[in-house]
């Protein structure tokens, strides 16, 4: 353990060099996000396999619910865990969300009978509660342990583990299918595998200490905060409770205009982005079916669409995630989110207007444009909407601000996934859907321009308005609070 010259605790966090404890926090948080992505997106492949493994055909409603229920319950999980983060503390609940996720994943795999579609939907509901909780908890904890210079990268690295989960789904699916295992077992294995990464880090999440920011700003417990920080990082610090604790209540901060407008920006842009992303990703097997010749049917048809999905995720989405993550502290959150939404609007608009591209005749052309849209979703609002919330809300309401923002995103994901099934089976079809997504992307660009700040290289107290709260000022008006 190394000991540095003592300095103020919050400054010590902001100024700390990026070292092993940052990467340890990232790995503990990031493996959860690998699991989240895998579990959310694998259901599209599983739904296709069920139809080939002896299950009865699904109605449009049943398909919609199978594909989207976990997203709906993720809204509930994000709101519940976000509030609990602020009320009980980060340590008290961290890891519980993954236990719920594991229960949902294993129940889906091993306690769902053949043709038990609504039982599977119920287990997916439980799974989603845990996923939503992870969105609220992991971003908040990583942000509160991060330094100012690399905060965007560190929080982005947590989220970008989603890219590996996104790619793992189709690759594992193809591996199991080509192995020759009975499809009746394949879908169970695909659902069960989603529990493994979560199980690997539950213990470490439960052992993580309370974040010093929460102990100081909310609880006023500077002794525990400095001890936790030194034990976890090896950095010795000092803190003065009389000058560090925010006195204004959780409720009064929530009612302030700045909080509400910022929440509209974070939750609204996440809502619009997730509608585009999740509808596309979960429905990718169905959407990409138009690229497969009509002579290719059954399992071979599923293999072809899964291969296309793997290509798009691996060659376009994955690089986008990590490029955004490693450049965000230089370029900034707002420029990346604006460019991403603009490129999404253009890509979706082209696919909607030139609908003939979605055919077996123009496979390469479609995949290039579709891949560009995926690249800029990731090198754009998919990463930035996760990073923004824990940065722009004060510590006392950071958990709920992050959870409510994620809930906004998952509401969009649920609506998009649920409606996409209906839209694709209607006269609107794929071309109409892409035009809808282009419009939503334009709306996301507008919200970003007018409602979101640029947090690049600003400390959390400054960008979140916490400095004003510490001085007894209202974030809303700057007037001294009574």
C-alpha cells in the first residue's frame, strides 16, 4: 500500500491517477453489463429457436411480449434501485440486482416447460428487474470512484462491456447450433449462460466499500469515508464534515427546475436512442430475414440471419463502443452524442427511402449502411447516454437521476421492441420503420443541443451543481436556501 501526502478527500478522488483500484471497480461493474447485454439480446435468437424445437407457433402478441418484457421490468428495476441507492447507500444494495438477474436467467432456462410461453415471460420479467437495477447502480458507483480526467473513459468502459455481450450472443448461438446439440437443449443453454458472468462478480460487489462521496455528501460520515478510501486505494486523505455535507433534502433537490430539465435531457435522449437500438438488435433476426433468399428456410435461415447479426455487431457496433470510450474525455460527451444522432438519422433515412436495399439483391449495400448506423449508435448516444446521468446529478439524488434516466431508456426500448414486431408485420414494414427511427434520431439531436451540458474534464461537484448545494444555494435559482 502506498501513502500520498494528505489532501481533501473529494480533491483526492478527483485528482487520483488512474490505477489498479479503478480497473478493479471497472471489472466488477463491467461484467454485469456484459451479462445485461447478452441476456437482453439473446431472446431474439431464442424465440426463433423455440419455433424450430417443437414449440407451438407464437402469436404476434406473444412474440412482442417475449422480446420486450425484460425491457419493461428493467424500467421498474432502474427506478427502484435508483431510489434505494440514495436512501440506503450504494454498498447496501450493490450485488442484489445481480442476484435477481441470476434467478431470472436460470428460471428462464430450467423452469420453463415446453410451450410455457407465459411462464418464460414471467421469468424474463424477473430478469429485467435485475438488469434495470444494474443500470442504476454500476454507473453511479463507477462515476463516484472515478477521477476527473478519466471519468468518461472509466464509466464508458463499464458500459462498453455491453459490446462483448452483444457479440457473444450470436457467436455462442452459432457455436451451439453447429455443435449438433438438440435445439430443445440449445435454447435452455443460451438462457442459462447469461447467469455465469453475473455469478462471478456477485461476491465482489457485496464486498465493495461504500463510496466516499456518498458517506461525506449524504451521511456526513467523514471518518468512514477517509478510512474506506485509504483502504481501497492506499491514498491518505482528510475531510471536514462541517463543510462537505449537503443539507438540502432529497425531495427539494428533485423539485428544482434544473434537475427536471436535466432529467428530461438525459432520460429523453436515452428513450429515443434505445427505441432505435433495442428494436433493431432484438429484432435483428426478423429484420435481416429480408436479406435471405426465399429458398433458404428453417435452421439454415436462422444461421444466415445470426451470421449477419454477428457481422454487424462485431465489425460496426463493437469498434464504436470502444472508440467512444477512449476518446470521450478529449472530444466530449455532447459532440459525440450530437454526431451520433445525426449519423443515425441519415443512415435510417437512407434505408427508409431506398427500401429496395432491404432485399437479397443488395445484401452488401444494406449491411454497410446498417452497419454505419450501428457504429454511430455506439460512437454516439448509446455510450454517452449512460455516462451523462451520474455526472450531471448531485450525490444526494445521483442514484435516482441515473435510475430514472435508464428507466427512460428502457421505456423507449420496450416501446420500440414491442411496436417493431407489429410494424414489421403491418403494411408499414421495414422502410416505414426506418423512417420512424430517423425522425426519433432527429428528436434526440434536438434534446441534446438544448438540454445537456458538456461535462468534459469538469469535477462532479461543478458539473452536477453540488457546489451550489454545499453553499446553501438552490440549484434552480442560485438564491440562498432557507
